[in-house]
C-alpha cells in the first residue's frame, strides 16, 4: 500500500469501527452520519435492496426494536482506495449474533469521501452460514 492510500484505509477502518459501535448501541443518529444520502444496501439472504439513507434507518429502527435483537459486526479485511477518485472498496466478513445463534458471511462496501468524511455509498452482503 502506498502512503497515499494508507490515509483512506485508516479513515475507513475507523468509520467502520464507529458503524459497528453504533449498531451495538442502537444509535440511529450515528448510523445516519456514516451513510451517503443515496446509500444502497443489498441484504445477504434474500437480496432485498434498501435504497437510500432513510430506508436503511427505518430498517435499523425495526431491527433495534426486535424482541431478540441481532448484533451485527463487520470486520474489514482489505480496503482498496482509488488513486483517481475519492472512493474506496472495503472487503470483509460479517457476523450477526442473536443469543447463541450466529450467522456469518462476506461483504463488500463502497465508500466515498464527501466534505472530508468517508461515507458508505453501497454495501452488498453474502450469507454463508
């Protein structure tokens, strides 16, 4: 990794850690600051598409209100930053824990730097177990 690409790598890893923390705490406001206005999410099992920040926040609100809530954690394994645009791809693994049950899979997220902050533009998840 070049020195030029190490800054986005660290910034995105810190933003992902903040996203994981917000998910654990059920903090919709914090999640909102990490998503682009038109962020897209494709779920891992049924490939449902959540289009836009508002749709994602509504889905997270329902998830946080569930009787037995699933806690999701994303762990980045690799981040590739563009040298021509303020964009990057994050590749990693995710887990969802509900009590004793754990689901898991792979994910890819596209980030964009907007006004000095990295935000998620798109995420796609694959459920593996």
